[in-house]
């Protein structure tokens, strides 16, 4: 499923969102404190794991369509995950904001809304107390101007952003936008090919002080140890967990526990 097709569908969805009565204007700024996503990922020698809740994938089809987001989130926390990622894209991934809310209510970990965020209305959707702690922003899906605007709007609401890159040029864009958390996606969003060496190629371009996350293609404890040797702060693992008979046990295995 090409990225362009997903984005075209998302833009139509956003046009419908913009006429929702509750999203015609920005919501009030928060008076509560969010769970710190960036802080949870800052490694002090031990790599951190973001465990994903994902029903379906365009490339793999159904992964775990009948999953219980609350049960999974609670088990991920017990197993040692540092944060939780929830796919909320409905049309291609089978997710929903309800999955996000159930997962966040069941655990005390910071939660990432993983979706194709293109517009401020999508931030306003999750700006309330029962919303999210972090958002995914994909450089390949945004102009540099849009990326900066969305980072600023998320920041107004205390929401951290995981800024995803796949190439040297995209790293440059993320750095110019002053992204604090940079996720290196080992999956090429145009071809869906996965190469873990993408992280090795790009991580040295990211200066100290940034939080660096490796995403996709992480299957084994050996993969995790190799990434830790590169100095990566955290990993985001989705399909490997969803395809495991015991996702929580797989978290422990990946972390060497």
C-alpha cells in the first residue's frame, strides 16, 4: 500500500474532521501534566522499548484483529515496556481512538498516537486529559513548514512528538525543525522493504542530546543488542509482538529479562 494512497485517504478524512462541531476551534490549553514520553525513552545504558498495539497492516493484513487494547497495555507495562504505541488509523490499520483511550486507561506508561498526522485538528482530537502523551509525525508525509507547525501546536498542549525519518535528507529536515525525538524507520514507506542497517546509517547524523528510536524489523534479542551497541535509546516494536503467541513474553525476551 503506497504511502501516497494512505495520505490521499487521510486528507479526505481530515476534511470531514474540520466540520466537526467540537473541532472548529482549538480546545483550551491543558491544566494537567502529561506522562513524559521523551523522558521515558531517555536511556541510561539500557535500551527502552515502545510496545505497539496494532490490529492490521497494509503489507501483512490482519495481525491481531480481536486484540484487547487494555489487556495488552497492562501486560506490556508488567513485562517492562517503557511506553506504548497505539495505531489509531482506521481504514488501513483497523485502529481507533477508542483503542488509544482503553490502552492509556489500563496502564501508567506514556502512550503514543501512531497515525498519519497532517493537520492541527488531529492534535486537537487528543489534546484533552484522556487523549495522548505523544504523536507520530512522519517527515515523508509533511513539508518542512507543516512539520514545524505541527510540532509547535503539539508543544502548546504538552504533547511530545516522535519525528520519523528514513533518509539522510529527512534527518536534516527533522533537525532543522528541532525535533527532540527522532525515529529511524527501517521500513521504506514507498517499497515496504525493511533493512535494520538504515538505523546504523542514519544514527550517526543525529547529535547527542536527541532521543533516537529505531523502528521496524526488530525480531530478536540479537537485533536489540546490536542496536544498543549503536547507542540507540529506544526501539519501537509492533508486528513482532502482534505475531507472537505471548506478546508480553516477547517483550521480556527482547529486553533480555
